[in-house]
């Protein structure tokens, strides 16, 4: 591949992947991406019942919340339930969101409290029937 000093030059190089399949060209990988929307903006949209905002917040934060919940519970199913419930709580709490804390902090606190409550119920000497 020749080097060109022009900063605007983009190579349209194709690579062959497994079984000779063509991968996307370099120019396709360098196409402009949509701007990242701040979590606070997503919370505002969520307060207006925009479900795509909830989907984006979940995409961004699900993994970290799961890791936190799993660290407290050491139970994958319970950790998944905690994460699901945290996002459900966020959906209903969005209308009261004032911006005093970041949405990430709010989610993290929700998940932590839910996980602690789940652990307390699990470890309670009184068994649920």
C-alpha cells in the first residue's frame, strides 16, 4: 500500500477474512458515527416516555450494573433480576429526575440497594414459602 502525504487520502483496502470473505473496506470503517447523546439527555427523553432512551441507557450500563449486582449476590439469575428491576425503576423514576446526580450514579445506587435487599432476603433465617 502506497503512502500519500495528503491527510484526506483514505485507503480503500479490502482484507480477506475466514474462507476468503471480504471484510468492510477501510473507508467504510471510517465513516462518521452519530454523536453520542449524554445520559442526562437520555433521562430527559425517558421522562417523556421515549423507550429508545431506555434501550440506549441499558446498552451502555447493563454490563457494569450486572457486575456490581453479581459481586454482591454471586448468583447470575438474581443479578440479572436486579439489573432488570433497576431499569424498571429508572423508567418510573425518570419523571422526577432533577439532574442532581448523574443517571449512572442513580442506576448504580438503585442496583446496589436492590442487590442488598435480595441478599438480605436470601440470607434471612425466615424462609419464604
